[in-house]
């Protein structure tokens, strides 16, 4: 999730700017390091790949000069109304930029997938930049077509689906306000639990009028204060009833007028420590899986 200024102009006119992606990485060490100010690339530093979503592979040692920014965020223990989770750890890896060297050690690994969405052409992907060129309403059956999904060798069952055209209800704080101000059309969320009921994951898609609005909403996030999408709780029997108050790992992507997101937690509600290696790849896998829904739209 980048914090750069969105492209100006009408959302109905596709631009050549590359969308941003944000990918969780495993925190380098335990503790609660203070986050550096800001994260993510500036528009001028993005790759010239047109409208394809920016995706990140495994993170290794940064190039000379430390051109990969990383941030590890730990929210406070006080429950924030509408927060994604309390004491939640988040880690994001930004696109290469020309900024200062990262404060977080580089020995981290970002989840990667051989099935990452790769649209066939920039022209096809540009269709997604505006609802005028991509007018079809995104419905639950398209976003969540299967009750069960198998990702990275683990099968998850869908236990809850929520669709709202009042997008602010699916998010918290200033992020919720930004969704409303940017005329978000709808937010679709679903929560999945694995067969052993060890993990509970909320994943979904927010639909904006255009890419400009999607990038503007992205600016409003504050992960340090858990100002983002809300986790979607299932019922107690599903073991997914604590997603909205559990610490976990978030991942997402801005692709055209869509914000794809996922939030992985432990079903029992315990907060992962900074050495946790389970939730980041799970969240990344769900993010990639949801992005395939958008990829199909680009290829139609």
C-alpha cells in the first residue's frame, strides 16, 4: 500500500500509472520497532509497465543504497473501536524507490506464488481503471465462487460472506471515511477457516468508481492505528468469531479501480509475535487468489 498522491484527473480516463501492491513480509525480529515515517514508492519511481498491478517476489538483501523500504508495525494493546485487531503486527514491503535505506533488516521473506495474476496485456488491464470501461457489478458469486479453496496445500472453507454498498461499514476510521468520500460502490468480504480450524482469514475486494479514487482511498490507511478494512467475524461454531479483534497479517493490492485485500489471523484469537512465519504467506496467498477475480475481468 503506497502513500503517494493519487493521479489527478477523471476516473473515466485510464492513466498510464502503475497501481501499487503491498505484500506482507515476516518481521525480522521480535519486539515493536518504531515505524519509519511513510512507506511505499513515489509515482515517478514506479516501473513503466503501464496498468499492470505491481507484484513483489521474495525479498532478499536490498540493492546497494538500500532501495527497498520495509516497515513493521505494532498497534497498541488498547482496543480501538472498529480496529482490524489489537496488538496486531503488520509488515509491508514497498516497491524499490530512491529513498533512504530501510530501517528494518533485510533478512525477510515475502510470500510468493507461482499463480500470481499476470494479465495478458496492459491494454486489457487498463479496462479496469474506470467503471465506464468496466461497468459490470461485482457480485458475491463472482468474487467468491467456491465454498472451499485450497491454497499452498491447505483447504479452507468459507464460513461468512458480507456485501455492502455502504462501504464505510466494512472499514474503520479515516479509511472508512475515505471510502465514502471517494464514492466507493461496494465492499465484498468473506471469511475462511482451514480444516483444523487453526486459521481464520478475511479476504475481499473494494470497488471504486476509478483508479484515481482507489489510490486516494489507499492514502487514508493508517496501519499503525489499525485504520483499514475490518475483519469479518463468523459465528462461534465456525471458530472465526474473533477475526475483527485478533492480531494478524494483512496483504493487498490496488489494481485499477479495485482494492484487493486479505487479513490472516489465528482462529483462537491470539496475537502472533514478531517471529511468526505462518500468517504472512497465508495472507499473501489469499490476496493473490482474490486478485485472480480481477484478472478475469481484465481478460474478458
